[in-house]
C-alpha cells in the first residue's frame, strides 16, 4: 500500500485547471492504473475533511470515530513515549511569535536540526503553580515536538488548535467547566510561559536571528489526545504488516496498532525525502511481511505551503519510487494499492473533503480502461466511489481472505 499524503488536490488556475497529479509526469503511477482497477475514495465519507490520523486509520481498517482520541497521542507514541492511561498528549509546533504573542511563522522557518538542540532546553521543565502535573517534552520530527502532561485530574478538553500565522497564542482556555479542564489549561499556560522564556534568548535562536532566520521562540501545543484503544493489526486481520514513514504521527499509528516500523535513513518527511531508499526498504520488507504500508508525507507539506512546484516535484519523486518497486515485483504475486490519504488543497493550504484517486494493481483484478492515475480519470474507474472502510476488505478479498457471511 503506497500512500501519498495529501497528494490529491483540486484543479488549479496556475496549471490550466489541472490538478498537480494531472500536471506531473507520472509514467509509473500510470503503469499501475493500466495494470489495475481505479476509482474514487472518500477517506471517511463525502465532504468530510479528515485529519491525517483519521484518514490513515480509516484506510487500514479502524473506525476513526472510535480510534481518534487526538493527534497528540499518536505523535507521542511515534516519538517513543509510553503513554499511560490518564495522560494527555499534545502535538507541538516550534514557532515564531512576536512581542504580543502573535504567530509570525507557525513552523519557525521549517526548523529541523536546530529544533533538537532547543528541545534539550525543555526536557527539565518543572511546573511551579501546577507542581503535581509532570511535564514530558520530546522533539518528534522537524519543527514538531510532543508534550505530555501526566498526573491526576487532567483533561484533553482544552482549546488547542493547529497554529496558524496571524493568530494570537499563549492563552489556552478550558472547553468545559470541569476542574480537570481548568487544571490542564492552567498547566498549558504555565508551560508556554516557561518554554518561551527558555527559548527566547537561547544561543540557537540568537544564531538564527544573526543568520536572518526566524527564531523558534515558542512551543505551541495542539491536538490534545489520550491513549486510544486499538486492536492489534495482526490480531484483527491475521496479517503481518510493516510500515515505512518519516513522520511521528504515522509511526505512532503503526506502533499503537502493533505494526512493525521500519526506519529508513534519508526519509525526511519533506519534498527532499529519499524515495528510492523508501522503495528499497519496502522491497526488503515485503519478503517477510504480508503487507507493507509505505507512506510519503511530502505532498501534504508542499500543499500546506502553497508550493505548486514542490508538490509536482514530490509527486514525480513518488512516481520514480513506484517505478523502482514495480520493476522488482511480480504482479502475479504482489498486489499494489496506490492512493492518497486525503486531499490537501494548495489554494486553501488545508485538507478538504474531496475524494482521492485509488488504484489496485494486480494480475487478479478485472482491469478497467483507465490509463492515468489522477483525480479526473479515477471518476471513470471500475471501483466506482468507495470509502476508507472499504479498502481493507478489498485487500483481504484480493488475498483470498475475505470475511464470509452466511453458509
């Protein structure tokens, strides 16, 4: 299963009303379309814009309405934090704020290596006003980190939205009148204040300012979540699976589902990721696993930046990756499912509720007449329009392991 995160899009005027998938050179994605059956996929249901956690959980067969307890929990698991029942986890952005705590850059210039050094300064934070709440902070990926609050009477019911340039931050409010929500919002506000003081004049940020780079002078928590209850993938499907991904969110989903995670050097989660290294890792993994989930984050990142050229370039890198894979497998023995987990609009720089193209390539499927892998062609595909919850049953049936009803 090859997942191009946010790879689907809407037609763009700048591309003569084509989508990036239509505008890109995709010889190998098109080869899969020719060798398979295509269609449109609603990750959740028509018109619902899913987060990456909900979309990817749905695609691998989990009910997102039950399994999605907040992105922070998956980010924490992906960063190697063992969550305990009662913990509240937050996905965090290293960001740039001005004197009035207005967000200038929600990703601090896409900070990477410097974020590791800054995270070290936050490891020993101890709250004073909320001293009975333990703080665990860890860098997870690029400009992201994880904050876990551990203690009695804490709640994920706090206002913690995805950071956006132009918004004011630093004041986190409870979403209900409970004592737990109030305690948690107080702890968040204290953490934000202490972390800002530690980061504001940190040597890393002084150096970044001198180089004309935006300082990562704030950590903004969002996506509050608690430990979800997820049935292990192998127990659920009787399949041994492996996952290849760069971002902690997908790593966390794999870890909590008991799916083997394969770390790949050079997998960055951006448009500069080493897609050939990912392809080679997938080819090794499929020799010992029933299923390999190969996730590429780059298209989503380019979309959130409004970067048309970047999105086309990473789609073409995915195409080359797919070429490496299909040149080294036999479609009589290995099936390939190609899809996006959701649409991420370059124009709006966010996820939308549009359907995405899906192709299932195998010598055992009834091929349709689709010759290219993209949104427009998929409208005519033999799969019709399906939902995320249908993907795993289709895969299991292709493997001759369908659920059987009746006699």
